[in-house]
C-alpha cells in the first residue's frame, strides 16, 4: 500500500543552518524507510534553477522591482510544484524543501510588496499544495553574523545590512505565530545534533513517523 507523501519545508534567515539540518533529516527519515526527496527554492528543476540565477544574482547594476522579484520566485515555484513536488507527493515520497512560499512572503514584503498581493499570487501558484510542516530556524542575526561570513555566499539578500536580517527574522516569527498548526520554531543556536533531535521530535509528533 502506498503511503501518502509528506511535505516539509525549512525556513529562516541567512546562516540559520537549514542546509545542515536538511541533510541530517533526510538521512534519518530514509533510515526509517521513507523515500525522501530533498529540494530547494528558488530551484529544484532545470527551469527553476535558471530563474534562481536571475532572481538572486541579477546582472550588475540591475535591480528587480519587488513585484518582479515576487513573480520570478512564483514562476520558479510553479514549475517546481508541477515537475517535482506534486508528482513526488503523489507517489508517496516525503519532500523536504529548503525555503518555500513563506520566504517569498517574508523577503518580498520587506522589499515593499504588500502582503495582500503576495498572498493572492501564492494562492494561485500553490493552491492546495501546502506544507504539512514548516520548521523555522530562528536566532538573532547578530549571533549568526560569523556563520554568514563563513558561508562566503553573495546574492541580493546576503549583502543586505543587519536591519534587513532583523526584519526577516521578525517576518518569519510573525508567520509562525499566525499558523501554529503548521509552523514550529526551532532554536538555531543549538548544536546541530540538538537541532536535529528537536526537528525529529516535532516530525514524530506532528506527522506520526514513529
């Protein structure tokens, strides 16, 4: 009998450790017998990865408007959902995605696009394919500054100042408070082992994996 797939998303500011947690989660869930697909946004498909490059590293001296940026993210998301996420869930796989629609809400609202427009676009693109669980890795941006520097990543978001990162954190915490049935906040300053344990306990409790 094919079991229904589960859709887990990881969210949080830059340097919170999403990539590390995703790798560990995938290993643990596969050890429990789950078929696990790991993916990311923007990206995950050939077309969406091309959009990722345009959105995050535009040509020098060119800046997307907030609406254009949001539309790019959702263009990539539509292809990602159609080509990868929905088929995987339908065949019973578990999908773990590094960022999803919450990131678009957070980042593009800070850039200046109103939340009403963001949610309207999201509703069209995402439809009923909502995450079963969203893990939000949280920590004060000041505490993560060294991590961000060590990552040596350069894009339109990494290069913003501390105030922007504070706003991102606040936006994710607002989403978590508004949707507690879906979102769980994890302390990103714990050791990777402890963050993984917290995530696994949450998954077991919320999605009945044990």
